[in-house]
């Protein structure tokens, strides 16, 4: 029998998402013969009463459970020794702010399975909140453009009950002709594409995007369109790029001279070049008023993302000449949206989406792992010991 605990999120600001909705958690009892207990929480998108109404046990101490599901990092003081945890640990890039968490999990002999590392035989991620990050991020980008130019006003996504109300907001307003460039075609990009559809944008090819006007249009770029190998002009080799991204240079600059809004949805590996430079921003031909950096890598591929913003205060400005932070809508600035927990703005929809993937793609692996060894390869720590694929974290995990 699987003994599953749903832990309370402890991050600040509060994260309202859950790994399983009340309906999904109750279904685990029947579908997996699981014993499920839920830690009470005052901040979830679903109330304690919604869980108890489904016959689920609310319990503060989950020490009797074997597998503990959360969403974001667990506070060190809340870690229960010798348990198996699943959450987004944000450690695989040696993030310094989670080094103490990693050390604590080692000391407490915890088994850590990271959602981000759950991948299929092609090494594609099988689970994540990316779709909702793209959905909310693109909405926020359009909202920021309306606020900056005083042309329309949208309710903040987090004030919408669900995505249906957010879509209704887009249907309510009259959008002017706007040109939006989107990078990335994965889960995050697909969420952004849905917003384009709901807002009445037309997807166009690059030539039409660069030369056309007078309508709402968007163009989608993947790595092969905005990165090129410097020794082979115009050439892009996908497999080579994924292992040698530092050898490629950005050719994104022309987009900065035609787009009104840039929505960044591509994955950045920490080694590839920034998409544009400070010198590009000073160019009088620069046209991008709003940058919605959904991926939110600080000082990463989008140089204007100097810090994350928050759901309560999602926008700030970057002066194009002096590259300093300003108020969001100053005349010589670019408006930046860099909220790093976008799915939290629609916690009920995002949680139900995520829980469905967990139920269908992950829980069966606890009964029998697949040929791709998905669960095994996503296990960073086994009883407090680094597993072989994550030995590269040893200095990070054990160093002073």
C-alpha cells in the first residue's frame, strides 16, 4: 500500500498550489489502494474543508506516511527524517540559496525525487507547471502593455477565480494592433500560444512579422532561429547545441527592432549567450516596450531580468540607456514582468492540471518503474546519499 502525505507549502510569499486537488487525492484511495493524509493549510487554493468533504484525513504530523508530495522547496525545520519527498528542489543547477536545504536532506537521510528530473526515454520532461506559467505570463505581458500605453485594462490574473474568467477578460477588451515575439515551443510556449488564440492574435511567419503592420500578430522562434554557431554562419545543429550551447551566438537582435512585446518561454541552460545586449537596448531602433520573461532566469538569457518580481508587484522598469531599475512605465524604460511563480496566480487550475499528470504518469512508477527508469533517474538523493547521475553536486552538497 502506498502511504501518501500531502504537505503544507511553507515558502514566503505563500504558494497556493497543491500536488493533488481534493478530488484527485480522494481518487488515490481507490485507484492505487493508497492511504492519504493531508497536512492542514490556511493558504491553499483548495480549502481544508474541501479535502475533508472528500473523506480525506487532515493531520498535522505526517510521520506515518512514506511518500510526501509538495510543490516548492520544504523548509528545513519541517523535513521529516528518512522519508521520500517529491517537490521542485531547485538544486540541480547548484543554486546557492538551496545549498543548506540539500545538506539538511543529506543529514536527515532523505530520499529526494525532483519533479524537474522526471523524464521519458527521450529525456523530455513528463510533468510540470510550464503550461500555466506560459498562460499567465503571456496574459501578464499583454496586461502590462495596456497599462503602459493606457489603451486597455485587464484584471490581474490572480484576481480571476480561474482561467475561464481570465479568458473572459481578454474577450472583453478591444486590443490595438500589437506585434508579439515568443521564444520557445515547449510546455511554456504552448501556454503562451493559448493566450494568443484567446486574444485574437494571428501567428505569422518571420517575413510577415518583420514587414507587416496594422493587425494583432505573433511570431514564434525556437533555438534554431535565434542562435547560430559562429564558425558556421546560418547553421544550427540541435544535438550539438544542447551539449555545446556556449559555442553559439544570438541572432535575436532584429526582433528587438520590430516587436512591441517579447514573451520569453525558452529554456536557458546557464551557458548559452544572452539574446540581446545593453548596446542593443540603446539602439534608437529598439521597439520592445514590454518584456514578459516567463522563464525568469536572473541575469540569464534575458538581460533585463535583474531580479524576480512578485504577484503583488509584478512589474518594474529598466532604463534603456543607463541599465538601472526604474518605475515600471518611465518613458525611457522597458517594462519587465519577471514573476517567478506565475502558476500560483491560477492555483486551482494549475494544481488540477499538475495532479492529473502526477496521477497518470508518476504514481504508477512507484508500483513498477518503466524501461526508461524515469523514477530512478529523477532520484537525486537515496537515503541521504547522492545517486550516480547527480555526483556532480558533491562539492555543492558537501563542501564548506
